[in-house]
C-alpha cells in the first residue's frame, strides 16, 4: 500500500511483487532479484543497513526517526503527502468495560516509562507514542479513510 501511495504521489508505476514476509523480500533485495524494497518497519533497516549491502533512500514516515537520524523522512524526500510509519496498538473485544480499558491504558503508559522497556523496543525499531484510547480510535478511523482512498484511486480489487 505504501508503494501504491508512492506510485500515486510520484506519478510512476512500480510493479508490486508480493512476498510471504519481510525476510524473503529482504533476501531478494540483497541478492539483486529486486531493485527496491518498501518496508514500514524500522527493524528491517536497523538489521540490514549496518551490513552496507543495502542503501536506504527514505523512511516511509513523514519525519526523521531518532533511531535513524541520518535518514530523511518522506517530507524531506519530496513526498510530504506520504506518512506511513509502522505502528502497533493494543485492542480488545467490542464492549470492553471502560474501567478495564482505563486500567489497561494506565498500565501500558506506566510500562512505557520504563527505560529498559523502551530500550528493548528501540532495538526492534519501535518508538513508543503513548495515546489515549480515544486518540488511538481516531487514528485508526483516519487510517481507514486514507487507505480506502489509495485503494480506490489504484482500482485495487479483492482477490
């Protein structure tokens, strides 16, 4: 989907090559079987960039990351409309009592204050961005709208 966003923003046509995971795609990039690999997770970059066998062009998110400070974000790369960071969230079943949601949210926020936890997350390219359940819900709703537009413009159909 990020590749399709780049197609639309740059007015180009890249061919999407589906893979069953990041590792086979990265291996094909290293082997020269593909010339470009788009990955939203910083963990892949943190794994392969130090080898010197690949060159990163830009992050898929709008701004630079403190984990890869020399790598520009999409805004600097000339595509300010693209902002596709990898993100993780905690969700529960519909109808979860508000008291439980609040308790879980407080526990998660507390854990993200622990330096050991944030250091471990950083090793995997994760940068904590604590938010409220309402903020996270809004973010997901915005993502759905955004990606629906990309799908519609690209005329992507279910298989």
